[in-house]
C-alpha cells in the first residue's frame, strides 16, 4: 500500500507535467523512468538490502534521491493547484485554457529549489531549542534542572560519524545535568553502523546518559544494539526506572520499550512495570519513543513524558497526517490529563524521507521549573 501511495505523485507529474511539455519524446520517456525509479526507491532498497530503512549507498546518493523525490512531491502539489485553478477559470470563462509553458518551467524551478532547501534542512546539525516545563511538586533541589533530549538520530549513511560527533559536541557544550535519547538511534545492523554510532560514547552529564529503544531498533537486531549502547556508557531503560538524588530530594526517570516490541517477540511497553517501586511523591519523567500512549502514562501518575518518533511531521501541512497516526500528537508541548507531554521534532530523521519544511530538527534543552 505504501509503495502504491508514493507512486501517485509520480504519475501526476508524468501525465500532467512532463507529457504536455514540448520536449523530445525520448527525453520525456527517460525522465519518466527516472521518476518512477525514485518514487519506488524504498521498494528498491528493500530488494537490494533486505530493508527499506537502511540504504547502504554513498551519502551523496541518499541526498540526491531525496532531492529528486522531494521535487516530485512538491511538483505534484503545484500541478494539482494549477489544475484546480485552470478548472475554475474554465468554468467561469466557459472555455478551455492551456497552461503556459513559462508557468510549467517556473513550477519546475520552484519545486527543485524548495526540495533542495528541504533536504538541506533535514541533513544539517540541528540548532538548540530551549523548552521550560513546570512540574507541580518539583523539589527545590531540582529547580532549573537541565535535561538534553536527543531523539530519532537515525544514524545511517545520511547521518554518519562526523554528523554524530557534531551533535555530541553541541550537547556536551550545553553542560546539562542529564542527557536522554528517546529511541531510533540507528538505521542499520551493528556491523555496518558500529563506527558511526561510536561517537555517542563521548556524551557526558553528571547524572548520566540514558536511552530507550525506538521502533527502528527492533528492525536491526534489538538485543545486539541494546548491549552495544551500554558499552558506550548509555544506560538502557526498558520498562525500568532509576532514581536521581539531589540534596536529599528524588526525581524518577523511567523508560519503556517501543509500541512495536510485541510484534517482534520482545516485551511490550509497560508503564506500571517501569515505575513499580519508585519513591512515592517523587516527580516522574517518562521516556517513551512514541507519544500515542501518553494518556496511559498520565493515568499512572507520570508528570512529564518525553517522546519523538513523529519527526515533527517534517513538512507543514503533512504534519496533520502524522498527527492523526499518533493520537493527535506530532510536535511540541501538550497537556495530557495534567501531565506534560513533549514531542521532539527529532535530531535527525529516517533517510527514506529526508525533507523538512517548517518543522526543523532540534537538539532540545529542557529546563524543569517548580509549579
């Protein structure tokens, strides 16, 4: 179904944009073949590498494919807009209007430029985003406590070791009390990603570095990745919690497995198990890769949930579709039954859709405040 859906904008571009152009037939045919191949690059990746989530090709190819793919998507949208306008004018004037060639060329140039910008925004090292969260009953010892949240790094052939090193340096420069990574650290098997993930070992914070699995960890050898993360100094919270102490006060940090875990024969996320035995009356911060189960965390007494997974919806407008698939949560701060949910736009994103417009990547510094 997915591969069929992504073919639709390709067919729109071929039949409504390319064919009417006064170009040689062989050239239009060649471009059509290229567009069809790019439209199905997820399927081709699946055939070539056994997974559509990790194309093991040079970074420049990943960028180029996403640029062409983005151009095709934006051009399809522009073509639909122009066609609707043409239909309206035809109804008003009661005669058919030809779309000028200059307009078609302008649409193509605009789509190419917007797609190039969108790819550059997706692939860059993100800027720091500051968020303040008020927690009722937060002990005075934790007033101003700073947490750096990284999520959806998707370390891959798009986000290789130099990018990871830059992200690590930026996170450490903030000198937070705590660093958390809320899933989807990787795209690829351990044997091909080991060197690119290794720079995460340099992450450092006084109260530690913690991570949880996202759905992508289950696609590439969950046990191996969880073990490797711990060799890099990251403590994995899989339906578990730790107690952070400061001047005699406690803060509970809990984490759950991903929503997809059960489908891969691993323990499903369990909020109650994650916080079982936690000190009473201590604020609880929950790490859950997907935001869809926020209501369950709120009902269990969690004060703050940190999530990712949605990549912020990536493109303004498209984010509404992503929100619908995640119980309405897609980007930013939400109040869920008196619990604060923060959905991070993602530090990186899946290389199969490396486009961002109006939904920038972020390296997030969260500051806790007393209610």
